[in-house]
């Protein structure tokens, strides 16, 4: 880790910083989840970030600070807990946005720490913050004694795919998720 980048656990009061970054990382999925706008998405993820026991909770988030300023975030959780962590979100969007996502595919699996979202503010890109956040996720995976760290990346996102491959993530398979095609990648932890 670079000396000018600090990784810290997220706090409840980080919601206004993190929610827009979740929306940016998710891209088109935000509109699918809200039947609407980015503004609704920010409200949705602010709501869930401030609650415990869900995939978007502050409990699952780490913040990168660059020279003392919040610059990026990563959301991770045990892939084996996906269905339990995702259910409150699915229930809420069904009730709030009349959106029932039936038979939504699993983007992760047991045995991996899943990187749900990683994002860096535009003014801080190119300073190794994204790489540092990914390395923090890999370390968390090791600390939890999980065999791997996993993520999915949109097949059209060549830049992210190349970064993950340079870091040692290995392509596992293509996955359909919420109407789009993604590449599932894993970083294997040493045994």
C-alpha cells in the first residue's frame, strides 16, 4: 500500500460519500433497480448503506483516503451469504419501486469474498487507489480464510478487465446477471 493512501472501515456518516460511488460502479443496473433515475438510486443506496445485515451496508465497506481525503470505496462480503444479504434489498425494491426481480442470478458463490462494488472519485483516478482497494479486499479474504476473492466485470469494460488480470484475477466464466453479460473472475488465495 502506498504511504499516501489509507484504508479505513466505513462509518454510518459515510453514506453521502459512498452512495453515489455505488451508483457509478453499478452503471445501468441502478436504473433497473429503481425503475428510474440516478437520484432514486442514490437514495436507495444511502438507505441500505445505513442499515446492518445487507450487501450494501457500511459494515461491508472500506474507504480509501488519499492524503487525508476520502477518495474511493470497496464493498465486499462473503459470497456464501449472498442470498441472506440480498433479500432485504430485493424486498425493498419490490415494495418501493414495484420491481420484482424473480430468479435473479447469483453473481457470487460460497468460498469467495465478493467484491460487489469498487469505485474511485474521478479526481483521484490514476493514483493507485483502485489497486489499493482491491488489495485491501484480497487481504480481507485472506483474513477470513476464504479460498478466493471474486468479482464480476461487464464484458464491455476492457479497462477494468485488464486491471484485474494484471493484479492476478483469473477468468472463471461468463455469467448472465440482470439482463447483461459479465465475466466472473477470482483471485486465488494461497493455501
